[in-house]
């Protein structure tokens, strides 16, 4: 893999761009797919897993726990048949404002007409009145403020979402001028008040109920904490999870959706396990010319902190089309070159016509971008940022990556119990895959014994370049001798079966031996 690595800064023979891409182990960048009406059957989910989806997202801003449970059962069946590991992400509703259309009749709104937003949900949604789920909107907005409403929010080119300007406030009602003609279809629409603070809790009572029932029952791997605005939001969510047994291990990804979250980004990053850049809502809150600047800054900060960065809203047009636009294809590649760990697909897989093709095309773009990323520059930048003296683990991780690059290793194998060592190796962005061999540990809560490892393995499925393998618990991560032949053989066999390891390849192995951490290089024979 390393030998095929190119740099955009180097001269590239233009004709070589037309040469077919060589089949590789997998894109280093990961894909999060949102499962829904168009992607909930066993057959479609199986195809999504084969196409490259490694995390399945369940969006609780629509439908109920019973519906999502049916989808999850199909996911489990698909994992079993495809033998592809997949993590589960629960996306909270949070302080999301919604327009309720009980009749589900299409609502036509015409530019320059007026429409009233009312908290009276007993009223029917029409082109004159739109009932909303929040009584405090009239106190939060003022004349001239901007409000967006749509099934998938406003991109500037859709006729399925609308831009409103507040004209006046009448009691609890908000009278708005319609700025563009649109037709709203469906039962539920999202409402976003641009740069307006909404006084609602980040983790709602509904969210807590879903997490403590559906989440606990299914031992979810990640929570996407919608509308994270302060570090305290993450701390409160973690405290809530700590009381829910196994969910104390669930990772929290802070979803940055508005200017308030952007303002407190550094503190949020310290508390969260990862960051989701929700460019849909954030793209409304920010001027268009500032969106790229936030993305690049936020991804860089995540990279240096060694925490996954996930980018959303990249191929919107594939909701209805078989191919992305040229701008979208370039956007995916630039997100990878910026340093993002994963691409999150929303409506494209939830209700899009081509969920499998979307995952496949995004995966191919990511793989091409991976080939031309400047790893040498990234490595030096990360080492400089970390500074000296390095921590013990940080030093071992960076040394393993440096060694792998110098000897042109085809893969790095890391033995770990918590997954931390493997994540640190991934932080230095090696050009080759990192096989994270997770060794289960025996634990007890005074009532029963159980093994750890499953959470740790699945949670690496959102980290760029990490590919987990859950080992036999009889093999310790900390060996008393210099080699652990049996568990290493399992990892090597897995690599060979995946096509990433071949005869005469060099392999870098990172593991603990007693109290010491060891990086060693092995060369395979025939």
C-alpha cells in the first residue's frame, strides 16, 4: 500500500489519472450510514456493509423505538451473514424545533406571502399557519431574524425547504415573510432559527427515555449528542450514561450544529470522545464563505487531540441521483485531505433512492484521496504539536508509525485491551492499515463476571485507518515473553484473508511485554 502512495505536491503524469484504481484492502476513511425506510431490509443493509459502511446511525428525530428496533434486528442479521463488523450510533433529538403536519398533505408556500408559526399544535398545518413544537420561539426571535424550515433543511437550491424572515411577533405567534417559493411534503419538518439561542436542554426527557431503554437494551457504541453547545452538555450526558451499566463505556460524539457550539468548540473537544461537524445546520448559522474555515480548523484540532472528526452533508444530490455532482465529489476528497476520520451520510441513505451506490462511490472517493494525502507532512506536524517530552504511549505509537513507513510495512498490528494504543497509532495517520487486535479482559460487578472488548473493537470502526479484530480472551494483551505466536498468527491470517498482507511483506507489531512496550518488525516468508 505504501509503495502506491502519491503526493499531490509531486508531479503526476496526467494520463495516470485515467488508469483504473487498484483494488485495495478498504478505504482508510470510514463511512457512517443512517438507516431508514430505504435502507432497513437485511438485503440492503448487507449490501451497505459490503460497500463500506462501518457504523450504522439511528436517528431518533423521527419514528419510534419499535421501528428502529426492527431495523437493528435486520442489521444484526446482516452482520451475521456478511461477517462484517458494524457499530451502532444513536442520534439524539436534542433541542430540535419541528413543524408538525398531522394531515401529511403537501403545503405550498409562495414567495412574499406571510405565514404564522404557532405553538398551538391543535391547528392544522396550512400555507397560512404552521404549528411548531416550541412555545418559546416568540420570546427568542425579533423582527428581521431568519428562520429555515424543511424536511432536510435549506441548501439554497431546494424547492422542498423554505427561508422565512420574521416580520412581527403576536403573543406566542411569530408572523414571517416567505422569501422563496417551496412545497413542504411529509409529516415532520425541521425548523432552524439562525444564530438564535433556544432555551431547551441538550439531552431532552425523550432522549433520556430512549437511551435508558433502547440504548441499554442494545448496548449502543456511540451517542451523537445533537446541538451540543457547551462542554457541560457532554459532562451531563456522560454522568447520565454512567448510571446505565454497560453504557458507561458508550462514547459521546458532540454534534456541532450552531454558532454557540462553535464558540465553545475547544472546551467541548476536551470533554467529548469525538466531534461531528453538522454542516447542514451549521451551514445555515454561518455565512457560506466561513463554512470551509470552520471545517478545516475543527478537523485540525480533532486530529491533534487524537479524537475522530466526522463530516456530514457531502453528497446531498445522491438522495435522488445516481452520481454526485463534481463539487460534491471534490468536497468528499477535500474532507479526507483535511484529515476527517469519517463521512456521515444522512438523507442519502435514510430515504435516498441509491443508498448502496452512495456508500460505494463515497468509499471510492475516500480511497483515492487517501492515496495522495501528505503523510510525511502530517506526521511532522503532529509530532511538533505533541512536543517533548512525549508520554510513554505517545512515543511508542509515533515510533511504530515511523518504523512502518521507513521499512515500507504493509500493515501495523497492535495488541490492545482498551483500544487506546491503537487509536494513538492511528492519530499519526500511517499510510498502511492498522489491525487493532483487541484482547478481552475479565471483569466483575460483584454479581457476575463478563469480558470487555466488544465495545472497544466496535468503537474503532469510526477511526480512520483502524480495523479491529476481537481476539480469543485466553490470549493476554500483556505477554510474559517476547512473542505471542498464536494470537499473532490469527492477526496475520486475518490480514492475508483480507488481502492486505502478502508473502515477503514486512509487518510492524506493537504490544506490551511485561511492563515494557515493544515495537518489532517481522518479515513474512512464503
